[in-house]
């Protein structure tokens, strides 16, 4: 268990730099580690070289580097200078890689991105989607609706021909000014609001008990992407084989087929 100071109000409000070159917890040169109330409980001293046990410190560790002699400090300075040169070399290599990738982008075709490369707003409310039903072993189509963690790693959708989803949550910032720490109102509040303003409900979109899943799974995609793969079966085979080569929530997804195109 990590040891902690006895948290007085003064310690909770203490700022970074208050114990610089005195005690590690609030020192300006503390590195990353475990933190609470702006204090590094356990971590490392960034002034020390990136090797050796001496750089590992706790919040109440007295400053060690001020006890070092000139020769040790010169050695530490050389170690950090070496890291700078290493970083410069890394930056140069990465810039070359980026420039080469940009050249490839100019020649590349527009192919749907792999599921884990989708942007956070890949699915927008009202977009037509295709979702593979494990139960029916078939693709179903519908529209994206506003649901749980919309554009925050999840996507909800209403499948054509199924009952309309009911409301459970509404975006709070649609209902009143300002931000809310939760971002949503409760189901009870939503039910009350449903009765008060049907028009705004319709404008916001159907919510919550619609089916949904993580937005980075290969079994849900935009309908336009589905249509692309129907017209380009070889791209589909490459895409779905790679997309299903990793685990999702600890399980491997069986590669579905589009039309009669098998993997």
C-alpha cells in the first residue's frame, strides 16, 4: 500500500514547487507516478538519470540530488544531454515516416478504415448503418440514434422494422443552459420530460433501449461502407480478415460474410 501524508487542508491545497529541492512530493522536478491532491506519492525524480534506484522516490523522500558532488552532477547532465540527442534522432525518423505516409495517402484509394482507426464521430445521429445479427447470422440495416456514450466509444442504432426505442436518457445540455457533470439526466427525469415536450424529444432523437455496441467492432458499419464492400469483395476479404484477427472484450468475433462473399 502506498503511504500518504496526513491530509490537512493546508496539504490538500499545497501547490507544485512548494518543496522543490527539499522534499519530493511537491517538487517541481518530480516525474510521473501515483498522485493525490497535487502530491506525487510515489514516482521518480526527473533530475536523476533514467537508470538506477536512486531516481525512485516517495512523497516524503528528502532531496537527494543536492547532496551530490560536481562529478556526479556532470554525469547526470551528460545523461540528459544524451536523451536529447536520442529524441532529436527519433523526431527526424518520425518526420521521414510521416512524409512517406503522406506520399502514400495521395495515391491511396478511399477504403473504409479498420474499426480501431475510426474517428470518434464516425457514426452520427441519422446515419444509415449496417449491423450484423449474430442470432440471425445476417446483416440488418437501420439508423444511428443518440444513446449511451454516443461518440464516446459507443454507437446505438434503430433497426428497420423493429419497435421504436423508448427514451431513457436525454442530453442535459439540450434542456437547460450550462454543463452538467454527468451529461445526462436520469430515466425518471427523462420520463417526466417526455410528457412535457414531445416536439423536442423528436428533434433530439430516439434513445436508449435501441441496440448498440462498441463503435470499434467490425460487425457494425455505415451503410455506405457496407455498399462499398458489396461492390469490392476482395477489399472485404482483406478488411474483415484483419478486423477479426483480434479479440473484442476477450472474445474473437467470427468473420461474417457480405452477400455470398466468404472470407
